[in-house]
């Protein structure tokens, strides 16, 4: 089974243990369906240990299909991963908040919990907060944003800002270069990357083969070219095809008792800035393009046209008919109403855009999938794209996307970078049709299979930016290895 092509096989459990609604209810299935209902109730009430025990009981039965068995196994891992993300106590949260807002009260905490500005879960009877919940409070709550800004006047909380490089000046250069040269791809940068994964000592028994996938840049004409592999360690490797949707370089080596094992890749590539001078009045309704149909439809478990999404879309769009202006309305709404905040691991979230809608915040990938869903609901094709962003001297893993307008075709978009503060409409809307030069693109879709395919569950089921590691005994999760990403812009 292709375990990661669109992550479909776990949809049996994801989203209220999805198999519950897909199976017929004959007498032989009723005990299992009843058990699944009990497990769902346990998860919803925070009884994780009991839910895991019940799932293990189901896995010990002999009449499960392979897909159902996979879904139960993943749900156990999902619950364990949530536990790793929710580790802060209320005392931890209060200690952090009081550094910047000493007058915090119990009523404040209750208010922030109720409005989802402080993310927490009840797990096995204990209230635990997301490890970045306290810091996120100053990104999410409007009043706490002001408190933080007063104490950090030179720092912008929103992703994509605050770096030493003048990003808007760089983007203005892209606009001018594109207009003067009448070219779409301009301002090239030659970048050298060195990325590594280090498995901690004795995570894998000595002699067992450790398998590692490290992200590697896609070959994209005009946008990302002249990719040159300089070195890998181990030297023997498998490099995925240049057009692989989630491209990686694969290496393997035996574990050694008491020793950390490091995998490394070093390469160079040329990246380009992008600018499309879009005239809204020239954008027409989508013509018949069969190859675009897959980018207009639902793509469970994350791109789902729920009733809540439909209602929100109608409220934002109103009577607007022009596709580009629709996209502007959606782009502006997500930018204004979904503040960036550190996010828990994507594999723990059943439906990412629904999470954004219910919680009112999210990181770049959450914001992007939210925007993508709203666009597709309005007949505007969208695609995922991700990798790393550089703003010298800073860098970060980052997710953005592509959006299709007739007759311009596919153009970049980045709702996290949002609307720029400028009176120049070309710069103001730069990230709805343009892109800066400092992007490393590993992925042109999410949840896609690797080359060679991974056998066990991925640590990151949606994205691919840090790497993946496994051995014959199972996947190695993020707490079992570390990663490093170094780069330099060459002359």
C-alpha cells in the first residue's frame, strides 16, 4: 500500500475515527463499531490511556482489514504525539506570561482559554498546555499583542517580517526587474545548502540499518534551476527524480552501539524571484482545463468543504464574481483574521483548515491550507508549495503555494507574508502573484510518497522539510533525532 499518497489510508480514523461512517452495520461488524464509538468518546474526553488500551484490544482481533489496522495503529501514534506537544503546566504558562504582563489573573487565563488564545487539552485528567501556548498568547490575543510590541518595539511577531534584510526593498527590485526585462523570473540567487540529520545514540539496535530521507530541491524551470549535488554522507544514495512532488535524497547505514549517526547532504542551486503584473480586469472565469480539476476539489483529510467553510466563504465573497478579486478578499481575510502562531505537529491535527477556522490562528502551513480550501470552494485552483525561506541572516521552514488565474496561469502566493504595508498596489499585493528570490522548494504538493517509499508512518505526514528516519522496527520520531540546516548566498 502507498502509505503516504494523500494520506488517504488513515482517513478511516481521522475525522471522528472516519471508518465509523464508512462501514456497513451488519451483525458481525457491530461489536467493532460499538468499540470505535467508545474510543471516539474516550479521545474526546481526554482519556488517552484508556483509548490507547482499547485500540490495542482492537488490533489484537484477527478480522481487521489492512487499512483499518493501519488506521488504528496511526491513531495510537497520533495520541502519543499529542502528548509530546502538550507538556506545559499552568504554572509554566503563568511564569512566562508574568514576565511581560505581571497583572495576569485567573479570570484572564479563563478568558484566553475560552477564546482559544491559550491552547490546552485535558489529557488523562491533567490540564496541559501546548508547549508554545504562552508565547503564542502574545501573537494571538489583540491586547497581548500590544503588550508584547510595547516591550519589543523593533520586533514584528508576524512571520515574514523583522529580519535584517529589507524584504520589501528586495521585492520592489523584483517588480522593477520584471517590468524592465519583461521577464517573469528575475533577481537570481546562487545558494549553497548543507543539511543534516543526526540520530541519537542507541535509538536503533547496533547493526540494524538506519534509513534516512533528507529533503532535496525540486527542478522547476525558470524558478529553481542548476541544482548541483556536492556531497552526501554516506556517499551512496538514491536521489529522487527532479519532478518528484516531495523530493528527497535517501541514505542508509548500520547503527553503531553508543554512537550518534549523522546523514548529510550538500548542494548548490539557483533560485529566482517571481512577479506577475496581474490586472484584475483581465482575469477571466476559468476555462476548461482537465489537468486543473484535481486542484479544484476536496482532498481529505485536510481540504474539505465543510458547512462552516461554505458559510465563511459566502460571508467573505459576497456578490464578487471576478476570480482575482475573490482571491484578494479571501487572502485579506485570512491575513487579517488568522494570526501566525507556532503550531503543533501537523500529524496530530485531523483537518488543518478546520483547525484554523475553529481556533482563529495557525502557522504558515495552516494559513496556506485554509486559504487553499477557501479558494477551491470558489472555483480557483490552488496548490501547495513548501521548503525553506531565507531572509539573510535568518531562515525558517516555510509553507506557501500556487494559485491559478486565467489567462496568467499558475502564480505564487504566500498568505503568511500577506499584504505588504505599501501604497503601491503592486507591492501591497506582491504575495498574491509574486515571490521573493530566497525560497528553497522541496515540495509541490503535500502528503506525497517518497522515493524510495517509506515503510512506516512518517513523523511529518503533510510536509517534508526536516527529514524522515526509520528502521525495520518502526519510524523514528522527531525526539529521537536532530536536524541542522546551514546555507550561504554565493556571489
